[in-house]
C-alpha cells in the first residue's frame, strides 16, 4: 500500500470542528471524536502538492475554475460511475448544503412543501425550514438491517403544494446504496407529480465492494430533467475545509434558476485553493481512493466483528457506502439522553446522537470509523469495557469477550 492510513495526526488546536468542539459538545477534550463526517487521514500528496504550488506563487487574487475544471470532473464521474456529463450541465457550489439551499431558494416559493426521508442528514431539515418552506416527512422503513423507501406513504403525503424532494444517495446515516430499481420508482413518481429532486450524492465515491452507485440523473432523460445532482471531492479526499462542490443540472430552465441564485449570493467563484484541490483530486485520485476504501473496509470489518462476536446489546448496520456506522442500541433499553451519556461518560467516545437525524433515529447512534486502526481499536475496547460495567452495575444483559 502506497499511502499510510495508520498515521495518527494530532488535530487538536488546529481549528478542527471534530476535535476542538469536544469540550463544548461532550464536556471533555479527552473524548475520542467519532462524530463529524471527515476522515482523520492525511490528505493525499497530489492535493497537497497542488496547494503548495498555489501558495508558492504567492499571489492570491481572484481565480477562475481553470481549463481542466470540466475535464477533471467529467473524467472522474465517467470512470467512477459510468455517467457521461456535458459541459453545460456543470455548475459550482462551495458545499453541497449550500447547493441545497440555493436550489430551494431559486426553484421554490415560501410555503411550498419539500419532502425529506428520515432518518436523514440533519441539514436537510434546516435548509427547508430556515428558508420558510414546509417540511413533509416520508420516513424510511427499516427491514432487518437495511432501510427502504415507502413510496405508498409518499403518495399519501404529497399534494399540489409539494414542489421538491431531497434525496440522500448514498444514504446518510444508514449507508444504503439505493438500487437502480429503487431510484427509478422514486424518480418516475416525481416525474409524474412534477416534483424536483435534489440528489445529494456526496458519499457516492465511497461505495463498498459489491455495490454500485447509480446517479439519479443517469437513469432516464425524464428523471434527469427534474434532477439537480450534488457531488463533491470533500468526503472522498477529506478536503471539506476547502469548500468546493459541483452541481449538475441538465434542464436549462432549472440551471438558469440555480445560476441566478448562485450569482445573486455571489459565491460562484470558489476559492483559489479549493479549485486547485478539486482538479488534482479528480485527475489523480484513483489509486488513493482505492487504498482508502480498502482501509476503511477493513475498519468496518473490524467493527462488525466486534459488534457481532464480542458484545451484545448493540447491532451495527453494515454500510453499503461511506465510513459511517449506524448503531442500533435499542436493546440496551436506555432513553436517548442516557444513551448519549453512556457513550460519552461510560466509553469516552463522542458520537452523533441518532435523533439529530430525526425522531426515527431514537435508540441509534452514528459512528465515524475513518480513522487509524489503533484509534478504532481503542474506542471499541473502551465501549466493550463500558458495556461490561453496565452489566455488572445495572444487570443489563450484555456481554464483552
């Protein structure tokens, strides 16, 4: 393996949200942070080299995307996902959440209904309600170890006021890679009802072996005509702090509405470092991603073995994409605040509270395992010991081998 993912980098004091918010969120700076969805791996060398080249130029004036912007994005999407895009479909956003908000502002009106499918990435709630749109919930259905869409319920909750649906694909926090059949059924319904789909595909490059991501807009021209696709190198290459994402819209009318909002807010230029990093990532990132996915996959294997063989009371949903584990802790019989306290004070681990993704996340926690193996082993050992103390002190039926 060319890249070293075992390296432990001290991020404390660096302005890292993941590390420097521990005292505020968890009450201690000694907590092992496994919450924010960024990796603890060093950024790949080709991205650092591209940034150094810009720094050494020592002129940081207004920048353009550059001649390789489209070719790098299009080449990556073709190689990774088999989807051929056109230059006129491509636009920019500082981040995917920004793109969601700008699309809502440009394509809907205050009071319009927008559908989300909880449990789901928590900013989906904010971008709807903070922009004075009405939230419509179409909860996912948990069957064994995987969530599925409930199209029948969706049909029952939409109305003439429903103008948009926010799709998490692959899904966060559940980790599902939606099948083409699942996406087609949803897409065809939205075509029929003239509902715009914003497809947040930020985790699309982080698909586990045996699964394949299908971009929603690649399924048919009719579905593409109502779809705004949001992608980014930020999760894939651990460069979220560089604020560079792409938005793909094949419908000229929707693209015009998006660009009008983008230009009104004046954030379409990006920044000189984010632009350089994105091009480097998409032109040179194939081997790094292959090795990162192998390492993350091994971390997921380790965690799965731990939850299946070494402890009881917590079930892990194996993600089909991403490095985020959705932990079903309902057998512990705790209220949500007690459950969060157990992980923080009992195990010394900072996770995401499942209810931040919706009330459907009650009894669940989200764990980020994109970290060096030694960190994961220490965190799970802590958890195992905490579960054993729980068994001894409170008689909860759990085991720790």
